[in-house]
């Protein structure tokens, strides 16, 4: 699991095993083909730092041996899963980008409720598509519980899905315990209501919130698995497109488009854009927050 801070410490701890240029090319191509995550040529030492210790700890002689294992070993799926844990950047926190969350809560949610009610439907599906350690889907669950309790308590079935490619971060999300850094943006009334301070000094998400979120391992490049993720009314895919090149962004956004119900909404990171990536969405501006609608 990586943040910018842990990257610095990892660099200090590393490494004896060096990565050749050929190994870098082979690895970055494998990673790109499977995940869309793009390591440009100036990121060789970043990849080397993230993997050399793992290779050493597992007794593989060098990067070439590791690549053989990724290609041919019967346990390659497990190896790829371990690889994803090492190459992904998982920075996240509760109540990230409050302007977007406010647009979600005060505008998008009521619009979706109204539209579905008009059709006699009382089921809504929300998906946090690269949820890392769970702060994003749990934030959405808290907003839904707190601010629209009338809706939540009036027979609505609200499914919130959180998914990520990395099993390590999903396991942390399943535990649902967070440090001060993760909760730094949580408004005090939410902290009181939806967290419990544990003996270990961490903040646990209360069971009623945890129980609203279903977590699963989904690679946004895996079209076969994504076919099970259809009919989403609102999708959050924030701060993950930045790791992809344009081709990969196009593929992932097309997959998300297919997962959305007609009229469904997509939130991407506030610094991200679908310019030159997709023209399939209508752009909706809510108090200067840009949201994409299918
Ligand atoms: C920086 S975090 C963003 C977390 C959260 N959405 C937020 O904005 O706070 C990016 C996440 O994207 C995940 N990710 C990267 N490539 C992915 C892929 N191909 N499929 C699914 N998740 C992916 C990473 O594992 C990481 O947890």
C-alpha cells in the first residue's frame, strides 16, 4: 500500500536487486496490459524501489526470474495480486473533496431519488469504483444515512459497492479502522455519530455504516467481471484515471459507461477530466462541480 510519504521511506530501505532496462520494459508492459497503470520511462527507479524488496524477500534471484514467475507459474494470479498491492498508490481520506460530496448529497442524490420514484423504483445502486482502503464508500454511506434519513428509512434499498484492484487495501477497508490522518477531514458531528474510538487509538467505522457497503475486488480493465456491475445510478471513480494513459482512460470510462444506468451520474477526481476521452456523457455543472451524466 503506497502513499507519497511511504514512498520516501521505501526508498530509504531499498535495495540490492537492480532492474535491467529489459526487465523494466517487460514489467511495465505486463502491468499496463492488465491494469492500465502506466509507468513512463522516467519511472524505472520508482518501480524498482517498489518491487526489489519483495523479490529479495521471496528468494527470487533477480527481476528476470520474477518476470518468469509472473508469466508461467501456476501461482501467477496470486503473484499479480501481490504485484498490484505494490504498484498502486492508495492515498485517500474521509470526506475528500467536500464540494463534490455536497453536490452528491444536495443535488444528485435527490435527483436520482425523484427520477426512480417517478418510475415506482425504490432501489438505488452507488459504486465507488477504486475505493482503496474504504474511506470513500464509507463517506457516501454516512452522507446517505445522516442527511437523507427520511429516504433511507422509507423502504429504500440502497446498495453501496466499493471495489479496488488491490486485495491489501480491500482487507483494510473490511477491518474499517482508521488513523488520525484518514479522519482529519471528518466533520465533528459525523465523527461522534459514525466512529468509535478503539483501544488502539484508531477510529472504527460503526457497524451500521460498515454494513451498508459491499466490498469486492474488481479490476476496471476486467470487462468480464464488470458485466456483473450493471445498473449503477451513481459512480465515483476519483483519483485513479491519473495513473492511466489516454488509451487506458478511454477503456475504463467506456466500461463505467456500460455499468451506469441510463441517466446515471459519474464523479471523477476534481483535477481529472474526460476531455478527449469520452463524448458519451452530458456535462452537468452544480455550483462549479462538474459531474458527468449518461
Ligand atoms: C489514489 S486511490 C483513490 C481512492 C479514492 N477513490 C479517492 O479518491 O480517495 C486509487 C486507487 O485506484 C486503484 N486502482 C488502480 N488501478 C486500478 C484498476 N485497474 N482497477 C481498479 N482499481 C485500480 C488503486 O489500487 C488505488 O487504491
